[in-house]
C-alpha cells in the first residue's frame, strides 16, 4: 500500500541572484513497511529531503502526503502533533544529553505526552529492552560504547512507537562491525511493521534496505530494488508486538 507520497517537491533558499534550488521536483512513493535508502553525494539534497519528510523544513512547492494526509496543509500545531505521534528520528550524531541517564535520554520525546512519569519510564525501559540495553538504563552516555549510544538513540526514536523512522547516516560514526549490528536492528524494526527511510553514503549499508533512491543535484535520478530482508541473515527479532500503523487525530 502506498503510504508516503511526494509529488513535485521543490525547495529553494534565498531570492534573486542568490536563489539556490536544493530540491527540484522530487516525486516518490514509499509503501507501508518498506525500508528505503536515500543516497547521493554531499550537497545533492538528500538531507533537505529527509528534513521535509520529517516535517522540519517546509517545501517551497509540491505535495507531501502520509496515509492520505496532506502534511504541509496542517497548521503548525497539527504538524507538531503529527511529528510527535508518527515520526521517529535517528541522527549520525547521537545527541544524547551527557548528564542524563540512558533511560532519561530515551524518555525525552515522551515529555509532552500527558502520561504519568511512571508510565513514561516504563515505555522508555521497554524501548531499551527492544534494542538490547535493558540492563544499562541507569548508566550515563559516556559509560557505554558508541554502538550502544546509537542503540539508545534508536530506542529514544521508537519509544513512542511511531510508524515511520527517519535515519540520517545512523552508522556514520561507527566501525564496520557495530554498523552492521545497527543495520540488523533497523531490519528488525522494519520487520515488525515500521517504515524506515535512511540517508546513507554507503553502498554496502544501502544493500540492507528494500530499495535505493539516488539523488543528484536536487533531483531523483533513479532507483534500484535490492535484496529483501528475507535474503539476509539477521539476528532474532528483539522487538515483539509492534502496533499497527497509526496516525495522530488531526482535528
């Protein structure tokens, strides 16, 4: 089922002679439960595209729909609700707060939810268990490895169980072995029902996705179907009972 759909997305910066076109008519569609890689050289527009997918950067033109919802037609409050309920973000830099414990870092996206603190902590602990870090919630970020810090960042992104995960170079600061572990974890999340869109420079890592979208000079230059996760050997799933895809109530 077509889930994420973009039609003729344009993003420009500046005016007049200083005007720069970061995206020039991007059209794409992503199915429910698909794992997609976005690849391109530096300055190609892939990070700008990811920021628009993440409702962090308003396009200059075009249509962006998720499950039939025209996202940029929503008002700012509705967009914030949409982002909180439907999107998780993982970045190359872990962005962990050094003076907060691991579990407190994972709880950060839950601060705006009207839930008791005990329930928020339980949700964070569940997310840590899903990424294999159930025993390390009390530690500070500098007391765990780089790969574990990235797992914490992923746990933080999925603590609210969003249907879409956006990952910007999630293995960029990791060695090959640890990067492979993170890709396997993303495969597991995808296998449990999460749609994942990942920006990467690595042709090797892109092969762990279903499809590669090639971006160049702000344009979609092509796409390639790759091996499915069924063709790759991965570890048993750490993430049981992922919920069905859901959208925020946008009244």
